[in-house]
C-alpha cells in the first residue's frame, strides 16, 4: 500500500442543519480542489479556540473557506441593517487559526469570507454591505451560476498572484456583499475591480509563509479554468516544505 506524504491542508468549516441535525458543513468543491492540487484535505470543525494551536501544528497549510458575514464587533463597528448571518464561534476559531498559522509559519489561502476574516484578524475592517455603502459599485453578488465568471479583476504584475496566473486581467465569479474597507497593515492589495476599486485579492507583506486572500471562488471555476487549478497547486507547493524532524 502506498502511503501519501503530501501536504495536509486544514479546511475551515461551519455548522448547518442536515436532516434537522446541526452538522459540520463544508462545500465539497474545496475538498476536490485541494485533492486535485496534490494536498491531503482535513476538515477542521468549529471546536474551541484552545484547539487552534494543535490543529495548525498538525497541518502544513490552512484554507479558510467562504460562508457567513464576519461579525462587525470584531472591528469595533455596529451591525448594519444589511448584515447577514454571522457566526461568533466561527469568527473566533478562524481568527485563532490565522494567528497560529502566522506564528507557526504555515501558509494560508483565504477565500471569500476567508479573505474577510483574514483582514479583520490582522487588524483591518470591512464594508458591511457593498450596495449600501458603495453606491457606484458594480454587481459583486451575481445571480449567475457559481461557476460563471461575471466580472474582471486587474492583477498587480509585481504580485505572487500574477506569477501564478500570468495574466494581469482575468474574469472571476463574485458572490459577496461585503468587501475590505481598511486593509490590514500586514497585507497588501494585489487585485481590484477597476470600475469601483474593490479589493479582490491580497497578499502578506512578509513573503514567507505565503498568505494569499482572494474574494472570488476559484474552487468553483477550477473545472473550467486551468489557472484556478494552478492557484491551488501554488498554495500546495508553498505548504510542501520539508517537515521538521525532532
Ligand atoms: Mn467581486
């Protein structure tokens, strides 16, 4: 029997009711994307904050997934009437995972809500509802299929992201009503939507370990767009550092 020794990727999850029973929930597309890129996915449930250090030490990288709005109390704002469902326990666990990943030098890939919680955990703030607070914004909450690319993003050519995708303009899907407002001092913006300036991707100021946050959903595009597979492969490559033997 062959034993895999590929990077183990901890994937954040939420709780949703299945058959009326609260259950651990994660979109299977994330599992498929990590597997396709050569990683070994494990799903991290919403446990306790104390578990974050051990979870991160078990993993070679952390994938923060899409989902609920981030609670505005985390960035000292009152909830807007347009705030949607939040999940305080998830906010707290994911914040701890981010801090632990930074401490333990483990790469982070943060998608959609993942980008929001990444920015907030590292000291940034969010626009709570794009339509309300940015009236000239283009549509970021598409009604098209999740796998349809509906708006263009412009990518900074000096970024790691550009290095992976090799294109300064790409079309992506967009399923968010929140966006980064004040960017964390630990992050730099590397992609925007040109008409409204919304931040669509960020990277860590420090290059090592990789911290990459993206507002769109590459896991939904991977079956149509090979560059989105390349994105996951790049992340797995960053997680594939020699393991410490002690
Ligand atoms: Mn968007």
